[in-house]
């Protein structure tokens, strides 16, 4: 059974860091676009950072550019999201999602393009 599981969320003070992980089982993340999406209370799910199937193209939402870094760990079939300098507005449920194999998406980080989703992990930035 194909499954994505997010981990690494939690409560952190403003200015702190968290590293989210998205582990896949039952299939390989290689050659698939992978995205991290955030849903804040009362808001629509938005694309935060996505990496293309070839790793050539990486997208960051303007609100996180320069603070977040997405990376693919093929050896462990995992994708990470390093989040630094966290702000209260980064609070929300973070989901990872995988696209179809060897498929290029344009735009890269639109939630509707991704077919397999994890259950999400809560990130709360608060003092």
C-alpha cells in the first residue's frame, strides 16, 4: 500500500527551527514531484515548497523563500523541509504530497496536481 507519513512538527517559538520529514512506503519518491503544502485555520491549502521530478526546478512561496529549504533524500526515500526563522504566520498543518512518476507540473506547486497525500503534521509557532 502506497503511503506518505509526515513527521517533525511541533510547537516552536518565533525565530526557531523545525525540520519536517515526509517518508514514503510502498513506492519510491524518486522521479516524482514532491510538494509541501500548508493549511492555516480558516484558509485554503497553499503550496509552500515543491521540487520537480528531475530535481531541476524548485519552488518556494514568497512568504518562505530564504527561510525554508526542501531536499530529497533518495537513500531513505524521504523528502525534508528545513524551516528556519519561523514566524507565527507559519502556523498550520503541513502536508506532503507526491505527483505521478516522471510527470512535470506547471505550475509546480498547485495542490490539485498532486495525487498522493500524507495525513499532515501540525506546526505551531508561538511564544
